[in-house]
C-alpha cells in the first residue's frame, strides 16, 4: 500500500520539510503498532495519508474503549 510522492518540494516518503522528526516517529510507531506495517511502508505514505490513518486508528480505539467500558459497566450490575 504505497502512495507515490508527487510534490518535488517534499522529501522522499511524503515527509514535509521541517516536520518535527519526533512527531514523524510517533506517527510511524502508532501505525506500525496497530497495523503491523513495516517502517518503510509507513514512511512512504504521504503526510496527509499518514495523519488520516492515525486519526482512523484513534477513532477505532475510542470506540473499542467505549464498548469495553459499557460491557464492564453491565458486568458490575
């Protein structure tokens, strides 16, 4: 699942110049952890697509956590 780099002002892998390196590693670790994608695949995602995956994973986690809390609440009764 690779997205080609189209904009020549960007560095390889869809990394924006000046984008905080710590933030990039955080996004890469987040996606790799949940989807088990290798680092080179994640690095090759365009910035917007990488952020979108992070947002989608976060939404999934929030939904799962809400479901678990609701289930645990029913068990406590």
